[in-house]
């Protein structure tokens, strides 16, 4: 199993978020996490890349364990997890190539590897021709594609996508979801946190519902097109 939550409890001060959270995600799976606003979806993501830690219980991802991980190992964990945000979080003063190069330099990628990795990532998301454009010169969908390129550039075992279609129109949302599914078919696990029940219905993938501090299996029937 690639990712597991075992009896995880977490709260902010006196506000409970998770009381008995249990679920698993296998290598190469595609899973949606749904739940009403404020239920803890962003907290879940932070627990996965160990920006925060459970009060009790255990989060495990690959060989990393929240109870035993050392601070020096956290950067190694985060290289295995690519994160995509709703608001893209691109550096506005740098072009597409420089945004991706920054990530690689921070993680200590040798200079000779940087160009190759950037070219591969941009080809994967169909934006090789936009490498010299700055974020404000791109559409919302293009900016999200750059964010996806940034997430996959270190060959992660898992992509966490936080409302990846939240700022996009329906057609562009479908394109972004199709791109994530294409990446998933090549072996990278994908966990999408979303309020967008429409894309969840159409995708027909496993769904986890967060409710009352727990993770429940949610049955979302695929939408039938007329």
C-alpha cells in the first residue's frame, strides 16, 4: 500500500477535524476526496506531505511514517509527492521555464538534468511552445497545466490535486481532468480533492467522502449523457 491513514486524530486548538480517520491508497490508483467546506480536505493534504502531523494515529506514505520520520527526510518525502493548487501558485516574475527550473534547483537536480526534465514535463502537458511566457500571459487552463508540469517534474509516486478545476470553466475542467487521468495511466497515483461533483460523476473513479471526522466510501453514480 502506498498511502495509509490509521486511526488518525487531528484538531486545531479545540476544533476537532479528524477523530478516527482510516483509508488507504494503492500505487497507481485514482481517487477523489469529497466533502463539504471546512470538513478537513486541505488538512488531509497537509497530513499527507507532512506539513502537519497527527495527534494520534499514523500516516504512512511509501517508506515514510509520520511517527518515525526525521526532519531531514521530509524533503525526500516531498519529492515523491507533487501538489497542484486551485490558484496555481506560480511565480509571477518568472516565465514558465524558470518556474519549473526553480523547483528542480531547490531539490538539488544537477544542471545537466534540468533542461531535459523541463522539456519532458512541458511536452507531457502540451505547453512546450509557452516555455518563455510569464503566468499573466497564459489562460487559466494553461496556468494549471504549468502547475501540473511542476507537480510531475520530479517523477512523483503521488499527485495531490487541491480543487484543480475550481477556477476553470467546464470545458477546461474536463481537459485538466483528462490530463490527470492520462498521467495516472502511466503509473502515478492521483488524489483529487474537490467540490465539483459533476466531474466526479463523469470520471467514475473511487470516491472517499470526509464526514464527521472520518473517511467514508461514497457511491457516486456516473452521469449519463443524453
